[in-house]
C-alpha cells in the first residue's frame, strides 16, 4: 500500500488560516491565462514602448524603448494590461520577470517580446507573481527547458506546470506580506543606485578632464595649489602579470579564496597566489567604457587568472588610480576584435593625472572611500533583505516534493 502524501500546506501560515483548508494543486493554465489573445495589437498607436529581454532586471523595468510600429520587431506581440505578468522564458534562471502595474489610459501602450510568456491571473495576480519566484516553480521550469546555450521553455510546457494554490484571501495575505518586502528592497535599491550615481558625478568633478590638469572641484585648502601632473601608468605602477596563473574549470578545486577574471570574481578555489591589496584591470573579455568597472581592487588572499592585469600602485593611492580608470573611456586603447583586448603595452601608456601633494591625494581618497563604505553598507542591507525574503518564501509556500 502506498504511503499517504503529506498535507499540502506551508510551514508558516498566518493565524487566520492555520486551521484552514489544504492548498490545491492546479496547472498554471487553470490559475491564469498563458499568452492571452491580443486582438488590440493591430490597433496599436504609431509609437509604443517595447519591452525586450534586456529591459527587465530583477523585477524592475530598467529601460523603456520607444519604437514605431514600422520599426517594431516581429517578436513584439505581448500587449500588456495592468497587473499582467511577463515571465522570462529564455534563460528563465535569470528570473527577470515583471509585474506590470502601470494603470493610466494616457500612458503609452506597452508591448513585450515573445521571449516572455504573458500571464493574466484569474485570482490574485500579486500572489501569482510571487509564486513564479519560488524555487519549486523554477525547478519545474528548468526541468522542462530545451536547449543548452539559451535554455528556454515553450508556452505549453509552462502552462502544464502544477502549482499549489490556497484560497484567494490567503493568496492576497501572502502577496501583501511579500509585496511590502519588495517595496523595502526597491527603496534600498534606489538609495544604492543614487549613491552610485552621486559617486560617479563626484568622480567627474574631482579628476581633471582628458587633456586638462585641473579638476572642476578642488577642496578649499588646495584651490591655490599647483596643477596636477600627467604621467603614463607604468611610471606609477608595478606590473605583476607574471604571477598570474589560469586554472581551467575542470582543474579547479572549490575553496574559500576568490578566483578573479576580467570583470571580477568568477569562482572560489582552494588556494591563493596573492595576499595584498592590488588593482586588477580587465585585459580581455571585459568592458572598457566609462563607469563600466574596468578596474577593481582586490585584497586579502585570492587568485587571478590571465584575463586581468595585476597592478601594484606605487606613485598614487590605489583607490584614486582605480577610480580614474573606471571613470575613463579606455575603449581607444583596446585593440583587436576576436576578442578585443587591452594589451599590457596599451595599458602602460594610459596617461594618469596625479595630484601634486600626498595630502590632496589622501583627501580625495578619503572622500571616495567614505562613499564606498556607504555603498557597501547599502549593498549588504540589500542582500540581507533579499535573503530574508527568499527564506520567508520557503516557509510561506508548501513544498511540492512527492506531489
């Protein structure tokens, strides 16, 4: 005789539902429409907002692309209504889904790419949106994906996934709880972005523009001081590239030490080759435009592969050199196309402005460093909130193991 399955209820339930009914297992297609018909699509205005797979990051619409009907790609097929959900079906593990909450007849029309599935909930759309982020649902999605480079799930497979659904009143209670956390996360994220933008703007004024020797802003005690000097990077740095050692994926053993590549940490390994604060600059496989984190500081014990140059700053405070490289457009120093590369020779020749006194260097570094501390604190807060929400979701939604 088969063992009876456990009741379909979450570990954590609001008091008024603790003695309530078991959740019901239903196909997603019965919970809401998947890709509802868009009869209004032919009547779109001349201009509308197109949402493609680059437009949404972590539940936020980060880019509004206004396009004309004539210029619209064939994938522009999902005409959105307020409280529709678009679910990323291509590389769904990125979880860049969107709850579409614009409700203004005077607003532009929004059309999403067929790289998303459009969901229109029958009951609580806010609850359905949260459900899509559960690990259980994502596991079901990934199990039905096809393709390796760009794994994707087709609409019929998505519609067939079974999900656990409570009564509508409990759906809304859970959605309200998680939605309030989302609001808090969004507020911290906005503050973090504002701090980063403030730092970027400050860097533009605290360093001389290309071809100049005086910054736009200078601290009062240095306003009558001499101009900054300009020196090639190799005159103020020691290059430690010979100590780099790449490790192929199959030869890496997981451990506690960061393994750095062109754009930052790419893995963690069991050993280290550096144990000091150094500047890393992307050699290939990086981005070299202004404010694209071309350069970053590594400290503690870590390993570096051959895709990042390793510099020890000796004539300039490292934070200033890193900040200047980040604010600069280094694209003109990049050569080749397959792949493009910032060679060591080109890197060494980059002209670097240097404040005339150690005191002015320290003042600027302290200013930028204090902003970095604020940014790091908000970043930690944001990560803690996201982890808290993820843990809460594990408790508020029942496990479907064995169902």
